[in-house]
C-alpha cells in the first residue's frame, strides 16, 4: 500500500503533515523533501518502500561485496566511498552524455528504430497490445532495442543479443527478482530460469562496446568489469527499463493520473493535450513530459536512513525517532504540494512556472542533487521527446484512426 500514491495522499491529509507508515517516517513538506534529495543519504536495502533481498543484489552472493548503487550510502552519510566511485565508473563508461548523444543522433540506426515504432503504432493502434502485451513489436520492443543501443552500444538488429535480453527484461519481469519474499516466490513458481538469464545478460553487458575496455582502477574503488556489468544489470532491471516504460505510457496516455481524493486529476485525457502540442517545438514537448511526470512520477518515493536522532511533528505532537530510522522521501507528494504549486496543483499546465527547475521525477530538484540524479535522465528525455513527436505525427496523419484515443 505504501507505494500507492492515493493511499499516501489520504494519509497525508488525515495527519496534516509528516506521518508514519511501512516502518518509517514520511516527509510531507516540500522543502524537507527537497533537502532530503539534495543532501548526502545513508541507505538500506529498499526500493521505494519495498524491501530488497540482500541475497539477490550484486555481488553479495558471489563474494560479499555490495556493488548495488541503490543500497550504498554516500560517503558523507557514513558510506565508504563506493557509491561515488561506482557511480563515476557508470557515468564515465556507460551514461556518458557525449557518447550517448552521439548514438541518439546516429540516424542510420535510430531512424530505423523510430520508423518501425511508428509503423507498429499505425498498425496496432493506441492499444494495450502496442504498449504492454506484445514484446516483439510496439513500445516494449522499441525500448529494449533503443535503450540497449544508446546505453551499451549493442547492435539493436542482432537478435542473438536482443533475444536473451528480451527474455530477461520483458518475459520474466526482471525487477521482481530483487524484491524480498516476492522475488523468491516468483523464482520458485514461475521464473526458474532467472539465474541463467541474469548470467547471460550480465555477460552481454560485460562484452558490450561500453564496457569491453573497462579495467579495474583505483579511482573506481577497484570495481571489476564483471562487478560493474552486474551492477548495471540491476540498474537496468529496476530502473533503466521500467522507468522509461512507465513515464512513456503516462505521457502517451496509456496510464491515467492518480486518483487524488477530492480532485478530478484522474480524468484528465493527456492525449488531447498531446494532440494540441506544437511538435516542432521541442521545448514545449519537454515541458509536457515534465508536467506528466509531476502529476504521476515514474517512481513515487525513495528513502534514507537517519544518521542521528531527530524530532518531527506527528499529528501535531513532537515525536523523537532514533538514529537508524527509515525516512521516506515521497517525491510524488512534493509534486502535488498545494502550498508550493498553488491553486492549479491538480490541473494540467505544462506552461506553469517553476516546473522544470523544481521537478523531482529524476530523484533530484531540477538539476540539483547530491550525486543521485538519475543517470539516464538525458537519454530518457531526448528519447521521449522524439517518441512524442514521431507518434504525434502519426496520430495527426491518421485522425480517423486515433481521434477517439
């Protein structure tokens, strides 16, 4: 329930401020949430409010060293520097802006992928099949091939590479593997081939153009090629594939906004707004994406661990919590904070002031973070802008097919 934003919103309104839920304290004030996102964070084994199984994260089962970025504390919050060093390795070799932008601008490859996406959309329509149910065509097939080309430099036309990745990320819900209890249950009941599929995908990443020349270095705290590839496999499973898919279906009108009690936000039809955008104005399209992500963030919350005793008001009374308490950082609640966003908080307005500079949908406050800004933000924004323009033009060229969506 703690990952269900309407439930959290009701808890917020009932408590009138910070509240307790899911074994932790939830921040409610916009400034407190912004501060928590931009200062050093101590971490534990959680993904949003869900528990992560330490036995499933890289590389603990193999030799006890944790290379899972989401559970590594920042050095200034008690960490040993691994988070900063491993993140630097990822940024330098994989999420390097210059390299990924060059790939995104490679029309010989990307134009083919976008052309197929447009053709699939025209043929399959604005349907669940296009967005969710067909892994070999449509949205999920495009994301798999495009992202693995842009991020790792893998050949999107080589099915010997793409099929194993598809079997892991699309066929077997790879993100669930890392969740405590749920992951073990699903592996036992449905996905017995998970271990071999993760091994195969990790090997593909390790030999990719992005990582094949990576060598162990002191500045990266001696992380190896194998460790880095497995750390990236976890990131791709939990965020790299899921995040763009989720934000995409929100922006493309396939996932409604949350049902906030007392407001009609869930009834907003974003396809009508999308159809009215100036598709030649990339800045307007970008603002549209940020407003979609404000009203429904792809990831609703994150966490930190209190490094000292702290006191906050719960139901109007001061309550003191000990060091080690889980503090949840609900980005989504900040994005609908009426004191900050004003009387149009629950309305759609992609021209609103402060939208991009204060967006938290990429685990930051605009461009401000403390080393935990989503490493794929630039890739995702450029890709989704191109997707909205490409498919928007398909819609306008065939109004008889898409008019009612």
